[in-house]
C-alpha cells in the first residue's frame, strides 16, 4: 500500500477561544485535518495544530519525500521526513505537519491489520479512560455556573485555565480557584493551567511557587504551564518545592526537546501534544522516556476529534496514563465524527476497539467547517 496523495483542510467557523492575549476568532484556523490517500483506496486521518496555509506549504515541501512511500510503516516514514528537514523547519510547522501525517499512517496501519492503534503500540492496558473537561477561566461566578453545567454532563475531572489567572493579583487567582472547587465538589479532580505559553508571560518562579502553595489548599491535582515554556531551571526548582504536581510540555516538539526537561526532573507530569510533537510515533518515544524518569505521561491532543482519538489509543498503551484532555464545547470535537463521544455512568470514555483510530468523520459536517474543501473523497 503506497501513499498516493496527502490532502489537508483547515477547520473554521467555530474555532474556540484559546484564552490567548491575541484571542482567536471563530473564523481563525489553528487546527487542520489531514487525509493520507493510498493507491489501494484506503484513507488515513490525521490532525495538525497549525494553520492550514502553513500545513499546505509544508506538504508541498515534504511531497517528494512521502509520495510513493509505504503507507504501512509510520515510524520509518515519519523519521525519514524528520531527518530530511533539519535545514527546512524542523521543530516548527513542518514538524507539526509530520505529526498529522504520522497519525494518519497509524490509522492506515490499524485499518490494514484490523487492529486498533493502541494494540499496535504494544497492547492495551485499559479499555476506558477518564477525560477531564478543559475550559477557560472566567470571573468566579461565571466560572462556577459554567463548571456546574459541564459537571451535569457527567464529567468528574476538570481543568480550568488561562483567562484572568495570573494576570491581575493573587486575590483574583484564589477567588477563581475557590469558586471552581466549590462547583466541582471535593470528590472530583481539579487542575489549574496558568497558560505560561501565552505571549509575553511575565510571572516567574516566586509567583509560581506562591501560587502552588495556594493551590494546595484547594487540593488541586496539578499546576500546568506555571512558567514560560523554556524555563527549564525554574521548572526544576518549582517541581522540587511545589506542594502540588507540576505539569507542562505541550508546546515542545520532538523527543530531543523533552529529554533535558525529563533529565532535570522539571515535571511531575509531561504533556506532549500528538498533533504538534511528531505524531504518535514520536509521542510514544517521549512517553517511554517519561516512564524511565518516573514522570507521568498525560497526552495533550485534545484539539480535534482526531487528536482526541489518538490520545485515547496512547492512553490505552501506557499503564500510568489515567487521564486525557477533553475540550468542552468545541464542534471540532463533538460534531465532526459520526456517533460523537459519550461518557459512561462513571464519567469515562471508551477507547475505540475498531481498526485504526476507530473514528469516522461526518463528511457533511467536515465540509461545513472546511468550506467544502476536498479532503476525504
């Protein structure tokens, strides 16, 4: 089975806010679907956390390397693409685009072998996993109301992030966390994401440590992106002295970027994004490294239904991965798949058992959010 063509289509019209200082608008494109078409007619699905213009340009650069390649060898083909991109954008949009290609190739391998991707990764340690509802922070009363609505949907774990947190004063931060804990209750998990990868994040180590101590008073499960993404030494100090677990890594790409953070014991929890980091092939290498350093692996591919499906299979393949992120209220997750996603009575998501990613896109909805671009047929 050979790669005949790779198409992409950007998702627009309902792009959720990201909490960024340069806030996203519904018509902005930051998530792009990938479809790898083969000479035998099979199609694999992938997803990229990058604007479609950048993905399209990256595909043009990569095409001489992937056209005609074996579609059933995701790790080798992806590594070939990485190795030939040292001079042309390794680590940026090209690496993000390779992520989507790699996910799609794993989808194809699963379909060709009749196996779910998680089994091809070495075996399934679980058949379901707990999703944590991910939503932006707001003023305390608005946040409380939002969390109560999400809780009523069946979620039992919640992450609040960005918004006013860390951008006004300590009293506001604590009022937000207090309202959130009251809304979700004492028996459910609550995580806090400061959003240190926002442009020009100014809070440093002392702010992060003082904030971590406050978060401990509200039994926060982890503190995410408390510092700017490249603050290796400060992350290592923070993890050592923080009373709550420290997580991060969602903007890093390729295993080589994660290695110094893992060796420095900078995180309790590492969160690579499968739609950026190099795909499933690269993410499982990072997860293996994390295991060797005693760091928990929690995937961060929450941004589309395809990214979520990849996360579910990765979660099935690692014994310590007991959570996946679920962005609430996004049509790019909830609407573009046939059948959608359903929580069970315990607030868990079933990991697909059908071949490949176990995901089928709704062509009409995909056309709606891609402007009718030719992706699947």
